[in-house]
């Protein structure tokens, strides 16, 4: 039997609620916005020592949430693959077969083809490896490139905005396949490819990517009727390890998918960090 919390979240118009919440946390109301900002920072014990500006400089929660960091706050490891975000690596595994399944939580799985809404692309990653990193509200929420390489393409999949916390991962079937998401496909300099899937979540729900400035989710700028919208760069677009790629405007999840070439070249990929908190720039090898 579903819990009252599950039923409430299922009935809630999550995209609309998230859009309204986003407008609320970005208001600049004298005293109230700053009070809310201070309460948010205290409630989540934000480490403002590493932020590039003091707490008082942020006009509201929205600005605070997408804060940048001081130079050197996140050293980039000398490894081929580094963490693109601050968070906790909750799952990892091998992709086996045409309909490779990925672990969402204990007893719940989903397929890469469903996640990408692109079975042909999913087949290219047979024999590869994946990792899921969950970002909590207190984490730094800018997204950086995990590898050095070139942008091949990107895709936007419209969807709903369930929370992506452990509670939802354990209860919502195909959570990452029904939530709104943007996938970035990167050709790695040393050979092989890597996918960086950014999954939206309840409250604000916005995902921003630097390589396509008009791609901002949950603000009405992207078509929602097509199952998938593709993006191919008109000219070469490069990423360096640790270069900023985009951001979440409120907490969410990233899923990294390495193809067989990259996974075989780095046999320890994603293994040593499973279950651990990771920092952006930390080695995932």
C-alpha cells in the first residue's frame, strides 16, 4: 500500500510547483529574502568558507544555491575521469547486453535505453560502466566536465519532477526515466565516450548547460510534447577536466555512463568511490 507521502507527491503538479518555488526563492524582498537565505544556510550547514563571496552578498536563496567557489577550493585530480559534482556516489555497475539494466535502488532497476529514450545510442554503451551521484541541498550545485574531450551531442527529455532523494529512489518506478533530464555526450580525448545525464528534481527543477544557453529546463523554453529533443553543436566545443559545464538550480542527480573502451582502459572506474561522498574534481578511478 502506498504511503500518504507517496500519494501526495504523485498527485502534486510537480513541474508547476517547482516553477512557482523557483520564482519564490529568486525574489528580492528586503529583509525577508535575506532572512530566508540565512535560515537556509544555517539549516543545511553550508560551508561558506569555500564560497567565492560572503553569505551577505547573496540576495536570496536562489543566488546562494548556485554560488561559485574560491579558486583552488576543488583541486582537479590527475586522473582521466573526475567527479563532475559534489555529492554521494550511490550506485555503480556494468552495462550488459542490448537492454542493459542499471540499479536505481535495492530491488529497483531501469534501462539505459529508457533513460536516454534512444535505444540505438544505448547499444553503443554495451559493456561499459555507470555511476549515480546524488546531490543533497547543502552541496555545491555547479556541474563540471568529468573528462577532457569534445561535445558530440546533447539531448533533452521532458518529464515530471519527482524528488530524487533516497526515499524516492526506493519507491518510484523508473524515477530517472520519468523525470526531466539533459544528457551531454562527450568524445573522450584518450578514446571512447562518456555520457553525463543531469536529472531534474522537485523545487525549482532547472538545469542549465553552458554549451546551449537557451536550454534551461522547467521555464517553458524547451518543447515538452516530443519524447526527446536533440542538439548537435554547429562548431567544435571542447571540455577540459573540471571546466564548468552547467548547473542545477536546486538538488538533483547526475548519472555517468562510460562506454566499453573507456571502462576497459580504466578498470577501477567508479569502484573505489561507491557509497562515498565525493567532491568535484576528485578522481573516480
